[in-house]
């Protein structure tokens, strides 16, 4: 349960972050101050790499709480809910 929630939040955050980055890069290329200095395209490989890094960080951050929750007796876990 903890790991699936972490994966869901990680994927949602990665998708929102990638969408924001693509919009900001495209908007930056339209600015006259940087017109022609940067390319407004984002390579698909970079997007996949960003998703993979976000997924690894999300799973790593969920590992400790999931480990602690798995060691609790069910009655004690329900009491803290």
C-alpha cells in the first residue's frame, strides 16, 4: 500500500514536472532575449530519463516507511490510523 501510493505520487509529480518543463522551455524560446540561443525541443530520451530518476527516488523514499509498516502487528497499525 505504501509503495503503490509512493509510485502513484511519483508518477503524477513526474508528469506534472515534465509538462511544466516542456511548456517553460517552449515559452523561453519565444522570448526575444534568447531567440536562437537555445533549441525549444526536448528529446524523448531526456523525458524517459527524468521519469526513471523520479521513479527511483520515489521508491527509495517509500522503502523505509514500508519496511517499518511491514514490521508492525496489524492491531497496532490500525490503532494509529
